[in-house]
C-alpha cells in the first residue's frame, strides 16, 4: 500500500519538475522574464523569479531522489512465492528408454 503512495508522489514530483524546468530559460528570458519589472532587484523581478525556480528545481530533484530511495524499501517482497526449491528434484521420476536403431543398408541411392 505504501509503495503505491510513493509511486503516485514520484509521478507528481516528476511532472512538476518537468514543468519547472520547461519554464526556465538559461539566458534570463522566457516565461520567467515576464513576471517582473525592469530591474533585477524589484519584488517579483526576473532575478528573484530565477532564484525561486532554481531553488524549486533543486528541492523537487532532492525530494524525488529521496522518494525513490524510500520506495525501494517499500517494495512488497514475498518471502515464499509457492516455490519450494529444496523438494523440486525429489519429485522427478527418471526413466531410461532404450531405442534400437535398425542397421543401415549398404544400398546407395
């Protein structure tokens, strides 16, 4: 049950991470430049928006890494899957069959 919750959280974070990375533009333009005023020091300016997107990207990446590690420990592992390795060879009956091959003739085709 907890494994399914981890998978859902990983998918949500993956989608959010994809969207956050797509919003960013490494040259300072793009969608993040339309949020602010003309100066980098203004409230909601380009510089503070880029810092927010950068910190959000790192936070989501670290959260996704941690969730993947925790999901590894939450994987349901059955101790006995109905396979009994110790007794599998005891139930095999061995039979030997002898087949006789007719003697080949010296006739050529």
